[in-house]
């Protein structure tokens, strides 16, 4: 466990000694702040139209969280693209795989480091939403559930991106491929809009949108939780097999 935490700490620090972390945090702060402003303005307009008290969770929390999920499609590839690709490009991957740590310790350490960076980004969103608790009285439980969903969804996408990063030494290729895969997983449920065949239903089940929506509504569904955990396990497993093949080739 100490090796995993040491690798995770090293990975997290590596984001902040380069412009990556600050650029991601600035971009996320700007866009999420704009989303929050629009949602709050819409809430105020609904309240002043004399239609009764508007639902703060429904008009502010839920839309902002849903938009945050979409924004993560663009940021997660930037987090994962360097995990293994940079190690291969700089030649330090040989030192890493020959060090006295197991493949799984390396993989889990890097994944936890990426999760730490992702948590810092989500902290910006939490800071924006904290003002709704200062000046309003929303229910915190749907927000906590939505954040659980974002962590599970982010963990799944990070695991996929980590595997893709381990298949190339080019960070741009890793980032672009990860973004394409994230976008595919996000839009798979569109297949059911024009097809009702079995294959369309299978693709719809693989959609991240379908499994994240329940969390955004404040509902914890066991099947959605199992789905995200399964994708995380699959991404880690594929990365382990890829790293094992790299070790044998070395």
C-alpha cells in the first residue's frame, strides 16, 4: 500500500510542477463558473415570475452537475494522456517496470494520482456551488449523490484513458484517442433514437449518460454503481495486461 501511495503522490505532484494542473483548474473554473451563473440567473427569473418558489436543487444543482459531467469529457484526456506515454517518451518506463514494485502497484498508483487531480478539479465546482448554500437552503443529499456519480464516472474514464496512454508514447495521440472513446461512451444511448434492435439496446446500456443521469437526479442505483466499477476494473485489467506485455518485450 505504501508503494501505491508513493506513486500516487508522485503523479499528483507532477501535475502541479507543470502548467497542466493550473491550466485545467483555470479552464474548469471559468466554464463551471459560467454554468453556475446561468443556472442561478434562470432560478432567479423563475422565482420572480410569480410561479411559486422555484426548486433550487432542480434549477441550479442538477443542471450545473450535468454540465460538469459533459465538461469532464474534455478534461479527462488531458489528465490521462501523460500517465504512461510520457514515461515511454522520456525513457523512464524501463526504470519504472524494473523497480521493486509490482505492475498493479504502478497502475493503481497512477490511477489514484489521476483521481487526485480530478478531485481537485471537482473541488472548483464545489466551491462555485457553495454560494448556493450560503445564500439559499438547498438539499445537500442530491449534491452528494451527484458528486459520487461524477467520481465513479471520472474513475471509469480515467481507467480507460490510462490504458490508452499505455499503448502509445505520443501524448497527443493518447489524448485524442481517449477523447474519442469518452465521446463514444457518452453518446452510445443515441442508438436507441433510431433503432430498437438488440445491438442498439446493448450500446445504450454502455452509455455513460444513461448511468450518470440517476446520480444527477440524486438517486443511487446499484446497477449504475456496478457498471462504473466494472469499467474501472476493466480499464485497470487491460492496463495490467498491456504493461505485462511491455515488460516481456523489454
